[in-house]
């Protein structure tokens, strides 16, 4: 092998990992579906130590989410996100706003990162959507999870259930 060929191999050995690292960083993640959190009333089904489940079982008709991990561009929509059973059955009950939540490195106590969208209204049929930015996504966002969480409720204590997750993205696909 000539000196020129060895130099080219050495250069490729340096450039390829850099290109691979930046394409991994520029990944976007999509969730083709959205499902409600089906847990028994009053039973917590936490995603992690900082995210508890909603106080009622929830279901959805459809939904999706997309996050560009490099730029923070994000969108989600959910249709028919409603409570199952209880006095609010078939409606979002007292919930009048939700937020989308990206969880990076879930279950990793030292590296778990929770990033939220701004609050968006949810209508009486359980429809909500968002298109905008999620700020502060860490460079290392392994095994990302997308949640829809309660933002505000129309009740005496509007922050009582804030942050409880009521739906999650499904059928995740990663694009480099």
C-alpha cells in the first residue's frame, strides 16, 4: 500500500466516526400511534421516579408524534383521548390542557432527561395537537419515549394532577 493510500485510510478512519456521530445526533424519532394509559383507578403506573400515571384509565382513537433530536422541532396530535369509566367516561373530564413530553434515557437515574412542550388545549372530544419546539434535548437521548401528560385541569386545585401521563406514543421508528 502506498503512502498516499495509507494517508487516505487514516483520514477515512478519522472522518467516518465523526460523520457517524453527527448522523446519530441528527436522528429524528417518530411514533406512528398513540394509546391511553390503562391502569386501575388510584393505581400508579409510573414511567420513572418523576412521572406518575393519571388517576383514571384513558384511551385514544389515534395519534402520533415526531421529534427531531438535533433541532428540537416537535409535533404531536392525539384524537379521542378520553377517560374510561368513572363519572367522566367518554370525555377528558376536568382536563383542559395537555403537554407532550420527551423522555430521554428512561430509567437511567443519572442521565434521564424529561423535556416538555408548552401546554396545548384539549377539547371536549379529547383532541389536542402541538407543533413547535422542545428545548434542551440532551446530545445523548437513548431509547426515547413520548408521553402526553396532564397540563391543567378545571377544578379547585388546577395543579393537582399536573404531570401525570395519560397517553404514550407507540410504534417508534428512528431515522438517522
